[in-house]
């Protein structure tokens, strides 16, 4: 997924685009016979040599047409991404193109208008009829690029996030500079030169934020989230970034300190601006409405199911999970309620200062289990580094995976971030937070984030078959895969005591109990995802209030209040965070189709490898490729 205005894939448009792709097969086939017919008229009939020449000319014409279209398409793709990285240089750094490291996004009104015009022009160019002659794989890639353009234009023309979300600007600065500090892709002095380049441009980005933000269109919750995030961003530049470059050349450090001091002052001033100018006047609605929601789901995920059907599927999965949750809890301890049973398991967690080490301990054991059970190929011996979530990310995440870009050749570190407790929290809030990291939850979260979830998929994306597949994708694939893996590993019998060094020596009856506890936790995490699914749709399209959304997480998902608050805040800014459950359900359905097709020859590692070798495109495209369907299906 791309992190900036150049985003992902499609489906009102995707549906139209897939229709165009299905038509392209017919049109490509009709192209060369028409050419051949002209040759027959010119050469006459009855001559077998002439007929052979006609056949040869027809084949050559078809190949030349494809070759010409392919060359035109490849060139246009290169131009498009060069334009994308010029507009979003932070994304260029993240994917491994370090010629953009000194640059920072220009989000001034003039730059945004120019970007909009550029996107419209690329939309026209990628609609060239010549591309109907592309091979199937490139036609599918083309649909991803076109949807990516549509998603970017949707944000610029209808969602107006840069006018409504004051957090976008400081968080972009933090993310762009931190990306230069966290990986050693170049010498420390070289990276510090790039940091200085970005920091010197950062005040202009904050000024663009002041100019672009329209306070009366800002939802109050967006202003509140910005004020929650800003102290962490300021702290990043006060401590984390200077510490990362402590060994740099003294002359460079002096230049950095001067620019950094100015940026910190600008961030503090921006914080005051949000607090005094935006927050008191923030009267905007966070809900984007059904029309925009359907478009976003279409362009981002190529999802074209009716929204009522999607919502009904979510409620069906919610009820299934709730029933299983209650059944498991009764089997574990019939003397208490399901929620009390879960809470007793959630209380079994590491001490806060052991969170990172406890998480790291389970990773190698999970990877070994995957190899033993032949679940999926792990295409690298490189392992994940577990670390605390950076301060500027903590307001909206418990755990996350940060992988190097697909074109990063030097710094291959991947970071599995877990969010620690804060020093000013009281005991109650610390306990509520740590209950998310019970030993069973650490296992399940590690499956999701690392093995065989996000990290393994990232390793495959590095070998994806095209530039488009390496750079573009969708969340229902990436998050759907990781969430699917949680259920998969339960089904495969992942040892529930794998956090303990002697987990293989557990007695069968103890292991059975631990397995039930692990599944209960996995089901609880699945309930969180399906609550996101429902709350996201209903808050943005059905009038569900923020408070009622929070209560839905607590009542239907059995969540702690603090965590429910965090999840609801996220939903106001991330309308389509249904992608976890949406993707999981579609992958399960695809697996069933593939099993039916293969019969006795079905092999789960083969299926998972086939899935991952596609990259992470919309699941419609994965289905087409895994089942070897015509491109319109």
C-alpha cells in the first residue's frame, strides 16, 4: 500500500475496468485476423506458400502489436511512478529509491492543483486503446494503476483529507524523517544530510497545513487526535532523531541542531494553532457518506458487492464468532461468564518492561512450526527486529510491522513494533493496555504481524513479477492475509505455550487447555476486526455516532474501554478498516474454490505460495491468477 496520495485499487471503476479487461481478449483476437484478411486480398488465393506467409504475417503482426503496446505501457508506468515519487518523495524513500531522500512533500495549494492535473492526464494516457493488446498479467496491472489514480483523485476531489485532518502534516514530517533514521541504508553522515534537507523544508509543509486546513470542516475528533499525536512528534525531534545521529560529523550535527531547533519551535507553534484555532471551531462531520464510501471501497479494494450485503456478511461473522467465543469459554471454565473467562486469560501477560523481549522470544518458535507443518515457504533467513513503537505512532496502534521497501537493497531490517505503556499512566490504565499483550495474544499478534503474516508476505513482495505489483496493492489482501493466518495457525495446532522455553514438554491435558485459551484469544481478536468492519460502515454510512461506536466495541467485541476508545478514533479516520475481516473471508472462499479445483492434489503450501507470489493486489486479481481464470472473472 502506498502511504500518500498515490494509493491503491478499484471496483465501481473496478467493475467497469474488469469489464474492459474481459473485452480486451476479444478485441486482441480480432485485431490480427483483420490484418491477415488484408494480406489475403493483396496476395490472392490458392497458393499454399501465400497461405503460410499470411499465417506468419498474422503471427508477426500480433506479436509486434503486443510488443509495441507493452513498450508503450512499460514506459508510461515508469513515468507514472517517477511522477508519484516526485510528488511524494517520502514514499520514494520508503520503497528504497534514495534519490528522493533530501526532498519533502510540497502540499501547497499550487502543488496540489498541479498534482490533480497530472493525475487526470495519466488517467487519460492509461486509457489508450492500444493497451487492450497487452498480455493478461499487464492488463491486470493496468487495472491496478487506473484504480490507484481514481483513489488519489477521490481523496483530492471529494474526501478533502488535507483540508480536514490537521494531523496529516506533522505526522508526514515525522514519518519522512524517521524513515531516514531507522535503517542504515547509507553512512550516518549521508543520511544526516538528507535529514537536514527534509527538516529545512518541514516548516513550509506546516505552513501549507495552516493554509489548507478549514477549521469548520475539521471533525472535532480529528483535532483531538492531532493534539494527542503532536507531543510524540515533538519528542521524536527532541530526543530520538538527535540520538540516532549522535556519531555524525560535528559540523553536520551543528547544522542539524540549528534546523531541528527551528522545526521543534514550528511544531510547538502548530500545536498551539490546532489547540486555539482549529479545536474550538472544529464542526466537521467525520462520516464520508455512502456514495464516497462505496467509491473508496471500489478504488482501494476492487470490491463491488452491494454495501447492504457486505454489512450483512459482517453481522453473520460477528454472530458466528460470538457463539464460538462463548462455547470455548464454557469449555475452559463453566463456572464463570465468557467475559470473565477471557479476562482471566488476558491477565496473564508479561511485565511492561518485558514486553519487547517476550515478543521476540516467540518468533523463532513460530517460524520453526511453519516449516515443520509445511504451511508456507518463508523465502529468506532474514529475521524481524522487535522494538517499541515510535512515540509519534502510539496514539493509534498497539502493534505493527514496518518492513523495508521492495527496492531496498542495503538496509534489510524489518521492525515489529509493540506499543509500550507511558510513564504518566496510572496502574489501571497500564493494566488495561497490557491485557492486549497477554501471552496468548502475543502469539496471535506475532502470527499476524510476522510469521506467516505481514513479514512473510513482504518477503514475497520483494520478488513480485512487476513494478506495479511491488509498489501497489490493497489492504484487504495484506490485512486479510495476516488475519487469515491467525485462524490458519489455530487450525494447524500452533503450540499455545510457545512463549515458554520448555513448551514442547507440556503434558497433553495442559496443552489442550492452553490451546483452548489461545483460540479464545484469537476469536477475541477476530471480534475486534469484525467490530471494525461493522462500526466503520455504520459510522460512515448509517449514522452511527462515535459514542455508540465505542459502545459497540465494548458490548459486542468484549473490549476494554480504553482500547475501544482507540479503535473508534481510528474508525473515524479510516473508514474502510473492515479490510481485515473482508479479506479473511474472501481468502477462505478462494481456498475452498482452489481445493475443489485441485481435489486430492490440493497442497496447502502450494496454495499459500501461489497466493503470495501474486504480490498483494486486490483479491479479485488474486482469484483470477490462482484459479487461472480469464481476466474478466
